[in-house]
């Protein structure tokens, strides 16, 4: 156990407050710093718990003097280093690193560009339904640190982002999963896809021989990188086809999911998977892999899959009005997510997209837009890039910076049999606090129609 007496925490978001709670419980001297104004309810919490804080900027001494600094995932270390060249990166850790030092739980960690929330939620569901004392945390639900502070779970399923993996030193999942890797968040990685890939593969760097690594062998990037790095853990992969590579243990054959794990034959019709789309078959295979490694019976896996419900803001069909389906896919904040979303529908699509572009390259979407999208409604403060890329490939493009106008335009354009799809491909922070708020406001406006 690494001894820490003094900690500074940067950021008063979910991970920052969770870290502060855990540090306080452990008797560590904790101070929290935010470059912005701290919300009133957060201040009340800090004062009540006798946690010192500062706002509207960071004090250099608070970055240099403590034993460690916990940096929230929303803060770019590069930008911080530009402002404070004196700081030492070795002193900075992520919240998941901090929390992992204070639990003996079995850790299952899921990362990837897409599908990690669904996969983590599905693994959690399978374990919980099978009687495991399990918690779900990280980028979904509560922060890992807050959960470690408040509960005593034997197992944790964590959704972890590249930002959280950037500042780990000893964090070691017993089972790690990479769902896939496609370009995302390149604005945080000096526009380098390789830097982003390296961050994702940090999930396996501390694993030992007794641990497991699961990856998607249909993901060309993961397959390529796996061949160039040394992985100590036991390696399994899953695939949409048989014999994709030598590590493939789960695969689709004749419309059935087959498994070779534990030498126990597992077969499940793809029609029995409760969440639609090819990407969700992959997510389901990742979750089944974990369940089988943990020796959950095939019967229990199949029973539990039947009761799983898709997560909010992810291809969420929440309403049909005059035979037009309205789909909330607000969590689709990158191009690959939108690719899967557009590919999931055969009906004509009115696509609502836009927000804060993260260095997106839209080339892969052009064939789908040409064949499936009858209109694009751009929703953002700056819609020029979307208009420039797609204006030649669809008959109608509308530009707006208002969710009410976006929904109203979609309603006017739509005809029975169409799909209105909010799948932004961008972050939400120009017009909304989060993708959840964006999705909730979309649903609220649709219900007003």
C-alpha cells in the first residue's frame, strides 16, 4: 500500500468529489482546487466535510507540495503543464489509480472507443443476476473512489476512459477488455491517433500471468497493436466470424454465438441477444467472455441476457409519433458510434448531428449518408464542418443552435416510416452540460410534438 499524507485534487466533478470523500475517510490531508467557480451545492459539501478548496484558478504550491495530485479526467495535463512548467508528472495520478490502492476487490475494467458503457453494464448485470457482490463504477454510475468509500464490494466492473488511463501507475485489472479502438479525442492527444491508442493499451500494462485480457479481433487497430506489445496476461478475443485469429474464443457461426472458453460449448442464437445491432453482438460476446471466465453457468448467462435492458442515450427508441421513430443516441460522441447507429436502420433517416468537434474525420460515414440519410440537421454553435462535408451527399441540410428548432425541423421533414436519429458524433459542451442533458432535452422536445 502506497502511503500518502497530503493530496491535492484538481476538479470538482464526479471523480474529484469522489476522491475527496475517500481521502477524507482514509485520514489523508486533502485539498481540492478548481480553475472554475465551484457550484454552491459542492461548496456546501466541502465545508460540511471540512475539506479545503480554492476556485477560479490553481495555486502552484498546491501542485508542488503534496505527496500526490489527483487529476480529474476532464483536465488536460498538457494544458496544465503549459501553465505550470514546474510541475512533475510523476506526482499526478488518476482517480481510478487512487481508488484501486484502497480496495482488494476483483477488478474488471472495460475501455474502448465505443461500446464500453453497454459492455460494462452488461457484465455487471450478468454478475449481479448470478449472485455476485458486485459494484458498477467509473465512467458509468458513481466514481470508483466514491464507491470504494461507501461500499465493500467483492467485484468491481469499471468503465474507464483513455483520460483515466493516462495517469495510472499500479492500476491492475484482473480482467481487462478493449471493445475497439477508432479515432477519438484526438484534440487531447496532439492530433495523434497513436498517442490515443497507447493510452487505451495502458489497461494491460500492469497485468500478470494470472490475469485476463479480452479484445475484439474484428478491430484491426487492436489486432495490430496486440502483436507489437508484450502482454503477460491470458489472452482471449471475440469475433463476428470463426477463426479470426488464434486467440478467438467466442465467434459467430451460422447465426449463433459459439464459445470455446473452459472447453464448455456455449451456443446462443443471435436473435436471443436483447440489444440490436452488430456492435451489440460484439459487446455481448465481450460480456459473455467475462461471465465464462468467472465460471457462471451457460444456463444462467442465457437467462440473465434476456432481462438486460439497453442503457439510456444509446440507440434508445423512446417514442413513435405518426409512424416516425425517434431515437436518442446522444452518447454517440464520435464517428464510429454514429457509423454503427446509421448502419442499424434500413428506413430513411433524418440525422441530427453536431456539437464540439474532437478532430473528427467523417469519410467513413459518407456512403451511409448517401444511401440512408434523407436530411441532416446540424445542432451546434459551429456547423460549418458538417455542412462542408455532407452537403453534397444529402438533399436537405438544416443548421441550428437550438434543440427545439432541431426537433421541430425533423418533425416537418419526416414522413411515416422515417427515423429521426439524434447521433451527434461530437461532444455536447457547446450547448449542453453533458450528453445526458442533450439526450434528455431531445426527448423532452419530442414529447411536446
